[in-house]
C-alpha cells in the first residue's frame, strides 16, 4: 500500500454537517441532536472509503483561539457563539474517534489550518501523499504535487480533489502560494480578515495575476486609477496585515509520527456501545459491517426484553456470512476480457457512477454490472477521456439482452450524453 495520509479539518466539517440538517435535524429518542455527529461520521466514512489511506488524523481548533488574535484583535471577532447542539455533540465525536483509534491533534495557540499545514508538509518530506478534507478555500496555498484538498460535495454538487493545477485555475494565479495574496486583498468575512475596501474576489484575482504579490502591487500603485488606486495606497498596511493573517503557519510545535497516525483496528465493543447510545444503527452497520443491536427495549407492557434482532441475525444471511465476488476492471485488457463475458449474458443489471445527479452536469466515472447473485464488476472509466474504452461497450448496449437498472432514465441519459454507447432509440414508458 502506498503511503497516503488523510487530515480532516474537524470543526469545518462538524459545522457544515450541523447546518446541512438545520431544517430537519436528527434527534434521537433521548432528545440529543445528532446531526453534527452523524454528518461528521459520514464524512469520515466517505474519505476512508474513497482513498483507503494508510494514515489518518483529525485536527481540532483549540479552546481559547490562536495567536492571530494577538496580531489583530478583531480576528474572528464576528463569529457567533458555538451552537449549543454542536457543543453537546463534540464530546461524542471525541469518544467515537477514540473508539476508532484515530489520531486527534490539537495545539494550543494554533488553528487547525496551521496544524494541518505543518503535518502535511512534514508528511510530504517522508514520501506521503496527503489529502486535506476541508471546505475552506484558505488551504489552496498548501497544495503541491503531493498535497491535495479534498472538498466534500454539497447541495447536489460533487466532491472535488484540488491540486496545484486546479487551485491555480480557480484563483487565476501561477503559484498556489499566491492564494495568500488574493485573500490579503479580498479579505475573508468568515475570519474577519479586513482586506482592502472595494476589492472583491474578481479584482483581487486580476491584481495578483498582473502584479504577482501584494508587495509588488503596492510598489506600482502609480499604474492604478481612481478609487482603486486610492484604496490600495491608503490601506496598504492593512493589506499586508491581512496577508499575514491569511498565511497558514507551517512550523507548529507538532511532529508527524507515522506510527501515531497509522490506521489501526477499531475498538469494536466500545464502538458498538457508542452507536447504540447514539442510535446510529445503519451508520454503525456501514462502518462495522454488522447490525448494531440495541441492548434492551421495552415491550408493549413496559417490561424489559432482549431485542429479537440478534435471533434474526442467526437465521438470516447477512453481508458478513454471504460469500461475495466483486471485481474492479481498470486496464484495457481487463475491459476487453470482461466484455467477452458480458456479451454472453441474457440478463444484466447495470448502474452508472457519475459526478452529479443532474444529467446536464454529470460526468461518467464508471459502470457497475451484475449478472449473478453476490457477484459484481465495476468498470472504471474515470481516465477514459476520449471514450475509447467506453466505445468497447457499445455492442452490449445495442444488443437484445435484457438490461435492468434503477433510475433508468438517468443512467441512459448519462450514457447517451457521451454519444458513444447508445446510438439507437430507447422507449421508456
């Protein structure tokens, strides 16, 4: 296994999860709002399933703020008090991470951004590929050939992996480090970084694209005109201060010890206990691969009785007891061999894997096929830019074999949009 590190920006993901459920919060039978806990666990499960990392860590902001308040008293001064539901959720998240044996980092006086940046750069020197899971744009300054942002999806938009190329395109710069200069001019309402009045995202990008840095811009204000010239000159010191506030510190007093961040076996007994308390039955099943059995439940007349689910588990097949055969098809030779097998089938179920649930925006990443119980094949097409591999499947989709799918209109729409597979009309009642 390659050395791959995942670092999660804890509070950014926790807040995001809490507000994602704000209109329909998840409340368990004890009255606890579990939205933030549930959403954070889903993020953790998502990133581990996607990258299968060899190492993982979760980084929290410390209580009491950071040293940046000493530089600028109003830094983050506009932030509201932590919602009470999040405050109550935090101890449960710490308990879950402890039961999962996942390394937690928190350093007094330093923000999570600083700790993540320091750890990512240290890991890079040790040959690691690092993915920072965060929705925050500040992290763009950290990316390199071995350090990436994994931005989780939201509101139907797919997740994104951002490396140097993507960050430079997004911010219209030549070097990811110039993200700091853009934030210095633009400011950041979330962190209350002032920036320069009258300079928004578009203007900041244009100025840094032209002048390269805030310092060089200040030296050349004679080339500017009107109110922009006036503001840059009058607020030059504020721009430099804002750049300092936006700069992620890379020498925090933390050490990336490989053994501490390596993935370890979970404490299954403790994890089951926590999932029972939180009533995360389905989530627990997804993480542990087995049903989460509530210890006791009240019967109709108020007496305690053991849940009968355990007996049912003994009788019924489950994901653990059934023998399965799942295969990944990646190389051209593997695709060609699989298509020979596929063409012999009379009935086939299939499903598309895409970047979006909207046909107009969706890009085809792969297709799953199954024609036998407990057996499946995932045909990876994520690198098939010119549809050369996809074209190999055309005879199958044009054949008379029976094809089964859920949400068939969407799947066919995605395939037809490629103009590669389906070149005959389909009648969908």
